């Protein structure tokens, strides 16, 4: 195991390999670098459309304040979650279509399925106010993005979650990260000793993605000391299962069982 970690650490130090990071980052399924995945019949799957990051349409100064200066502007702080423990999670697109207010809404789905919310937060506020609870947004932070763009996506996730909290929505802070250089600001907005949510969707297929997830996961737990983790996705070895409540990937389960 030690030799593998050494290889991974050297990976970040090798400039010519920098662009290979995009093939291993959590959430890579919707990235253009995965545009030619073989199907079971040996054919290539169609390229999945990916939204283009447009900072101007995602940042709302009337709701979020002044435009953030990369790395010097702290992410908006989130309050601890004090609501009831979730019993059922539902992705935003399904919950909104069904007007299901009894579930905990999550955003562990393709960005395109919820980017409309970040483009127009006020339009969806009434829906979220009626929901049992909402896990903070999970706008992707791809490894081949610039450090500034990854920071901006993290900022939007926190700013939107803080906006919901100010308007009476029961928000469970969603702890997410990208490369190790994101750890400091990723934890800075999160409450300690609170219920939080963590997702592992998309990390299982590559050793490096798992390494990045484990490294961020351990640092987040040691820093935030959560009272409970709402864990979405496959249970990973060596997790803190004693403080975790697990929920499955609904789409993956439907695909497996053909329903």
C-alpha cells in the first residue's frame, strides 16, 4: 500500500502528467475525457453533454454579496443542521417533478439536472422551503479545471446553501473537495460537530480517485468531527461506519435491477 501512495504523491509533482488528473477525478462520468466508453456490445456510448461553467450566470450579487476573490474570500459559513435525521433521499430532479416534500433532497446527480437551480435560486426557494430537508448542492469540481474555477464552484455550493439557510430551509452541509489544494477552503465553511453529508459517487473505478477520496474524507472527519455522516453511495472500506448513515445510489440500483 505504501508504494502505491508514493506513486500517487509523485503523480501530483510531475508536471507532464498533470492533465491526466481528469481521468481519475470523482464525478468524471460526465466529463468529455470519458467520451468513448465501450458498451457491453463493444460499441461506443454517445458523449454526455456537460454544462459549460459560466460564472456570471451562477453568481448572484443580490443574494451572495460581493464577487469572491479567489482564495482570499472565505466561503460563506454554514450553520449546523438541527432538523430530523433523514430517512429517505431523493435527487432534486425527481423530487421537484413529483413535488415530493417528504424526502431529503440531494444533488448527487449530473450537474445538468440541477444547474437551473443555481442559475435562478429564487424560483425554486418555495419548493425547498416545503421540503423535509435539503443536502447542499454538489456542483462538480473537475481536476482539469483551473484552481480558480474549482474554488469558484466550491464557493457557489456554499453560497447557495447559506442562502437557503437564511430563508428557513433545513440544509444539511454537503462536504465535498477536489485536489488536496482544496482542503483548506473546503472545510472552512463547514460547521463542526454537526450532521453533514458526504458522497462517493464516481470514485470506485480508479485507484487515484479512491486515494483522493480517502485522503479528503479522513481530513474532513478529523477537522469537522461530525456527529453523523449522511453517506450517499457505496460503502467504502475503512470508513467511520459507527457515525455514518448509508443511502444507496437510486439510479444505479434501478439499472442493476432493471426497474
